[in-house]
């Protein structure tokens, strides 16, 4: 497909092709990739057989579990124009407002619908604050819907249950987000989230993978701004800790902060326990005690010597 609006900056040729498969704009003369971001403006459609291939219908918005109606409902737009673009008669405006109100009320008929609408509105707010991908949001919505089907929303805070579902989704998808991180962002006590977390795990019989401490190390190291040599030293040290069995039953974030602090000592990085503790959202006393434990169990030479 030729794009006559673009000109190649190298050979000044107007023979530019828009490749919608790779989302690139390429010069057909010299092969220069002019842009790797192309806006899709073609009409989306779906076909199931040869007869429907002639029917180029638009698919509409995608189905999403993170929407209370899963994206399958319709709505009356808040505009004073009809489908053809003409102004609506003033005598019909009040009628349209009334129809819009009753249409919205008809979509929220039960307490379950209201609960989902409230929870998923808050879910999208947490998504923006935590910077989570869409896959985590869809997984969170799936877990929350399952919990609602089991009756876990009765007598419990919807916000705490949603935060617990988000923490479980992060654990399952391997995203390094701690329960305290979600508790601080959602402004909910960690004990309430932990209680809902245990209830969901028990009722849905979920098996969560072990937290990857390496990802926690990368998170702490980036926050405290240490060099690559210290990062590699911390990863090698955590491998020794895991092989020795000292990581069993320990908080992964505390363990990551401890090995980052030990690697800073071994590589002469000028980072204090307080700096590392702030980066990991733990106390410096906890890092100090864990560091003493590793030093006694593994030996000082294996911890701080490069």
C-alpha cells in the first residue's frame, strides 16, 4: 500500500510503502525504515467463511473481563445530534436524557452488577498508579469474578478483595509487586488485604509460584542506582543463598535488599543500609539482622569479597 504523504529522507523518493503487518513505513527504493509506528486506520472486520468474507462489518470494542458488562453492552451517547449528524429537536432532548438515565439503571440491576462496576472502576485507577500491563488487569478481573461467584464479596470490602486479587495476579504473572506496595497505593491496611488473600487462595485452591528474588534484586538495584558490576555480584550471591537453603521462609524483598547491600560492600559502592532500606521499603534494622545471619551461615568472605 503506497503512502503518498511520506517522502524518504535518504533518497527523496516518494515510493513509500506502509506495511500494516509489521507496523512500519518503508521506502521501496532504498529500503529505509522511515517509521516503526503506523496508525491503523483500516476498517476492522472478522470473517468465518467465504460467504461472510463479503460482509465487512466492524467488530466494535474488544471483550474485556475488566469491564462490568465485559464490553458487550450498548450506551446512549451524551450528544445533542442524531446518527446522521443533525441537531435533535429541543422537545426531544429531555426525553433523551430520561432514556439515557433509565438505560444506565437497567444495566445495573443487581447488587453483583453494582459491586463489579465499583470494583473495576477502582481496578483501572490502580492500574494507572502501579503501571501494570493489561494482562495483569485481565487476570485480576478474572480472579475477582471467581471470588464473587464463590460468595467471597459478602461481608468483605470490595477494595480489599480487589487488592488481594491484584497481588495474586502479580504473583502468577511474575510481576515484582509486594503486598505492601499495593496496600500503600490502594490506601488499605495490609492486614485486610492479607486476610482476603488467604481466603481467595483457600476457596479457589490456587497454587502460586515462588517469588523470583532476582526480579526483586533488579527492582532494588535500580532504585538505589548501583552499577552493573554490583548487580551481577548481588545475583551471584542470591544464587549461593538459594542453594544453601537460607532463603526458605524469608521475605524475598528483605533478602534482595540484603544481598544488594552486601554487593555494595564487596564492590566498594558507597551505599548505606538506610539507602538500600528505603529503596526496598524495609527497615535498616531488618537488613542488618539478615546480613549478620548470612555472614554467620555463609561466611564473610563469600559475601563481601569479589
